């Protein structure tokens, strides 16, 4: 009976982390599933959501881990998943110099139309980064294909940057180009840390 219960529990377990891990392995990313309960699971994890665990990136790319956050669905709301691609750095950006840039996708017809262009909306400290993103075709294509992107500096218990994507991994997958573009964004972010400390 315990065996059947374990099988049932495994059947219903959210496998978004497993699916992204396999997706990354399929495109040649050196990564592993981290043990559960690490402090990094708290990254952008408020009380009404939960972390599904981390994926560690073992290569020399600036993205070092991914925290997968889920908000369970309710009667009138479907579940949602967020993927936070973390770019740790030992330099700390103060909150008054915090950086945030997010993409606003423009559709040919509101709600149901095809995404045709992307605008990058910065906060007061992020005009330079927003211009870089605006001028980069790869970064714009990434948002068009995967969804809106938010890039922000980290504070309090974390330092560096995070790239936030919200999508369903069963419906949209990363390829080598999108992974390279995510790391291109990460490198631009690290350059901004350098600018903030000049």
C-alpha cells in the first residue's frame, strides 16, 4: 500500500524543475538538481508561493542557479510558475541605486494578437540597461518568444541580479540561442554593477 501511495504522490508531484533540468541538459548545459532546503530557495519566494527547488549551473556562465517558484491555482485562477535566473556578485548595489528593467510586449491585436515588438521600461537608475536591451535583437526576440522579462538588482540577503521569466515549461522550452541570450543579459547586468561602483 505504501508503494502505491508513493507512486501516486510521484504522479501528482509538480515536475517543472525536472522538466527544465532535462531541457537544459538536452541543449548541453552543465547543471544539476540542488538539494532541497537551501537558502537560495528564498529568492523571490513570498509566503503565498513556494519554491520547487533550485537548478545549479556548473559552467563558467554568469547565471549560477535557477529558482523555480510556483503559485498554486485556485477556483478562478490557474497556477503560475516563475523562473528566476540568478547572477550572484559580491559587489552590492544599494537600494537607492536599485536597477529594474522589464519588457512590455506589444501585440498586433490586444490579448490574442501576435507579439510584434517589445518596449523596455526602466526605473530611474536603469536607462542605460534599457537602451542596451532595446538595441539588441537577440534580447528582444527572447521576450517575443518566451514572454515578458524582468531584470532587477538583488538586495537584503542576496546580491547581484535576477532575470525573471514567467512561462510554462511544458509549453515553451529554452534552446541554445535563448540560453546564450539569457547569459548575454547577465553579462550586461554585471557591467552595470561595475558602473554603479565607479
